[in-house]
C-alpha cells in the first residue's frame, strides 16, 4: 500500500520481549487465543464502522462528510504482561503474579467473553507495532505513539488514494474541523476564557502532497518515557518498561538518549546520538522548553501508585472522611467516590424492606473483575468483596431482614501494615451485630478502569454471582447510603442529627 517506504528497515526486537519460540508449550494455546480474540474484535469494529459509513451513504451525505479514522490511540498495549492476562486489573494493581499459566489455562474458554477482562501478551504488542520499536506507554519511540490515519472527504479533497508524509498529531484534529467548518477557535465558552488550541489544521496538506510541514515540533512524555520531534529529527529516551513494575527505575540523569533522522530513517532504526551529539543536545534542550511550556514538569515516574490518589498526592473530586449518597444515584466514577482502599471504613444505608422480602443491590462499586457490594439475597443481608475475579470473600446475616425501615451497615477493619492487606467485615442491622466475614487480601490501587458505583442497583457486571448483571434492583427502597473512613462509631448507627449535620456541611 506504500504506507511504509520500500527502504524502511525493520527494527530489532528488544531483549526484554521474548520470542514466540521461547514461550512454553502450555502457554502457546493461551497466547494464540489472545490474538484470535483481538483479531475478532478488530473485525467487529470494522463491521460497525462500515454500518456507520453505509448509513451516511444511504442518507446521501457521505461525500460531504469529513471522516477522520485514526487506527488506535497509541501503540499496541504492552500492559498484558509477558504472558497476557485474564484480568488486566491484576497488572494495573501490581498483582500480575496471581495469574499463573495454570489459572489462565483453566480460563481459556472464557477469554473474550463477558467473564473476562483479558489482555494480550507483550509479544503481540511488539508484533503489532512493527516495524517500529517499543509499545504503548513508551511515548519516546514511534512504536508507542504513531498510528495510521485515513481521511475521507470526496467533495472536499480532490486527491484520491494518496499518502501524506507531513507530521500531524491528534491535537491537529480539532483545528482541522474548525477550519473545514469555517469556525473560529473558541475564545470564551460559557463565560470561561479558553486556553488556545496548540495544534495546526491539516487541511493545507489534503490536496498538496509537497506542502511544507506546519506542525514542526512536538514533545512526547508518558511515565517519563520522553521524546521530541522537530523537523524530521527525533530525540528519545526510554525511562521505564510498561510490564515490569518491580525493578527500581534509574534517575532521570542516567537515562540514555537516542537520536534519529526520520527524514531518512522512517522506522527510527539508526541511532545517531554518538555521531551527532550537537544535534542531540539541541533537541534535548528543546524537549525541556516544550515540557516547561506545556506543564509536563515536574516529572513523576511512579506508575501503579498514580492510580491511587492517596499515594499519588493528587487532588480528588471527593475530599474528607465522609460521603453521603442517595437512592437512584448511579454510574459514579471511582474518583467520584471517597477512597476506601488500604484503610478501615464503614458503609451504612437506610433501607425499606417490602413484605415480599429483601433482594438486590443496596450499593456496589466495581464489578466482576474487582469490587465490593452490599446487597440482599433471599432476604438476608450480604457483603461481597471481589478480588480480581479470582477470590470472593463474604459476610452474611443468619436471619432475613424483617419488613419495614432499617439501618444496615458493614464495618471493615483494615489489618494495616502496608498496601493490599486484609481485614474483617462485620454486618449490623439497626446497630446490632448480625454477621461477619474475613477478607484476606484487598485491592491496593484501583477497582476498575470502566466500572462504576451505583446505589440501589448494579449497572455494570455483577460484583457477586449472587445476583445477575441485570434485573438486580433492590426490591424495596434505598433512602441513603453513607460511607465513612476511619470512624469509631460505638453504637454502629448514624443518627438523624449526624446525617443532617453532614448534609448541611456539604451545601
């Protein structure tokens, strides 16, 4: 297709990435399954993009529609570990070791289905980023950043089936659309002054393959993997390896910088750092200027820790020790809920149990691959803590909840002594202890990348197999739910006065 120049050189496979022949025979069927699923999903995506295009054609507006199709949002992901993962959240919590080959082999038929949150192995990421070096998260090299893009606009572009080589970045999409639509860059939106758009419109190159490049400089940075593009030259340094979070990282001054002339070397295969140190220093200085300009500094090379705001030290949407939620609230992101990880906490709810009995979700956070839920099953109050979908821990009452209004509560006493420790879960109804259970291990960083918190029902996958992902609404009413951190409540109740004080404090 002439996308890759005929003189492009294939870059070497990094030593950190194992070859197919080096993988165990037990693992190879699992690895094959991982890529079969990825290929199937690409086919699924192509099918539905095709449906959209056909709909535009049926409406007779396709020729007047500007379509910008970007294949990916970065390089292929290396977040699946060297062997791949059945539940990616294990790696994102720094707990990839719990997924053994034997475990994944037992789950091979579930890969790609609703009971899996699977991810392909690093070797596949490297293969898919060919002919470039490295993968997603390694924003220094083209393998971590560069994507194919198709622009389709029959009535707006005279050129057909041609290739453009001018440097463009995703930040150029918005300026392009504004210019095509004849709209100015927004200066004020809803009385708020807007920051300027940093990108450049790509429209100038649509009909001119030889037009001078306008986007001449672009910095890159992710987890301190840094790169700079300037007029075809790139200076890059890889600071960390995406799938290995155990080794201590080097100091920034010890990072090794590489230099490439992509005007002649399309794949970044020939490192010119030793041959042209003057050019390298020029680009290193330019990276620092751009980093300061766009608030990249100070550099922060923590990876897993950055998922947890308590450890990262970043602002959180919800501050303080207490949060009050109400029945019907749902699809609340993890950052919109007070952080209960690695600490003691309590969850209290006022519910109304119907005569027909209590069933369904009172509150749930996360889903089948990580999370916790306070719910009722066959009239009994239950609590489930789901660890990576591998181990489920429960606390349950002995007797059904009677009809009427009640205050139910789960108190979790964290063992302490570090991250991901266990704790004891105790259930109370109207201040009286009615059940308890033990949670041996907890999630240290994040429950999910896409599951949410819901009151009165669960809207994603089910935290507990005791209820279905659908039709799990609480059979009665959930008036409110309060989450408290590190609170020593000797009566195991929340009085109306306490709740009123909290509600008024949040006004």
